C-alpha cells in the first residue's frame, strides 16, 4: 500500500512508534458503535511491533589528499570518497582531485592503496602497496594483483581528475579492508607490471609520490 500521510521524517515521523494489528476490521468510523469514531471498533490487539530505523545500508570512507612533494607546480589535493554495502561486494571510489600540472607529459598517474596509514617523508611513510594476499603488482583487472592496485587516474586539460572507479578487491569490511590504510597518487603512469623495469613487478614503475592521504571511515555520504 502507498500512503501520503505516514512519514519517516519530520515532526510526524513514525520512527519509534508502534504498529498494531487488530482482531476485527476497521469500520473506518462508519460502524455506528461508540468506539467506531475512535478506533474503528477494531477490537483486541493481536500483535504489535516498534518501528525502527533500518541500520545503515552502506559503509562510507573518505581520504583527504594533500600534496607532499615540496614542489608547488604539482600541488595535488582533493578528496577520495569510498562506498560499499555493509555486506561486501564492489567498492565505489569517487576521485575528485586537482592541482596536476597540465603542461607536462604525464597525464596518467598511478593510484594505489598503500599498506600503512602514515603520511610524511614525501608520502614514503605510507609503505608499499596494500598486499594482504601476498601477490605481485598488476592491473586492477588482473587476478594476480595487490589489493591496493587501482591502476591509473587521468588528469584533464585543467589538471583535474574527476572519475569513479568500481573495484571488487578493495573493501571497507573484512580482511581486505582499506580503512586506516593510505592512498597515494604518483608522478608517473602505472605500467601494470608489464613495463620491464626492475620495479615494474613491485610498484608499476610509477615514480615519486605526489600526494597521499589516510582512509578514514565516515558516518555518511556527502
Ligand atoms: Cu603507489
Ligand atoms: Zn601494486
């Protein structure tokens, strides 16, 4: 049924009130009984319950990215917003960054979850890629990848990155939870382990770290 008066918000919210099923039909006030105009002459109460707000369906996290290069022409900052069902499944990662240098030749920037929730020393304190399953570095779509391997983000002509990543390995719950880990944006493109450089299989040859942040659980979106 649909009702236009019953509300879950505002001063007339029914949250915290109860629902009751009665023995008899509600005569809608027209039965002619003394109680018709008060209760619909519905008789005794067969069952009841309290209306409660459903527990949050999603878990949210935020990462406030700050530049840590010491170079003002690559002053990358912004926010990464993560969202996942409390039951697991894919994690939505909304990237909103600016401050990339649009005049250099690096349009793609490696983007990873790193294993330690620590910043400083040009983001080196964040440690290596988050790799709880002991795998090799790879692309987000490879079976053999670090959990933290999110591939590359691409800056636009204004030096901004606005994109949404859906990833099935990064999680906000369970063993692959990235809460209290860090996120790092690199100066160069992630070669997904295929570049043939000595560090391709470990870091994707992604170069220095431009900016980083710690992933913190947040109460809600927005
Ligand atoms: Cu990285
Ligand atoms: Zn990796």
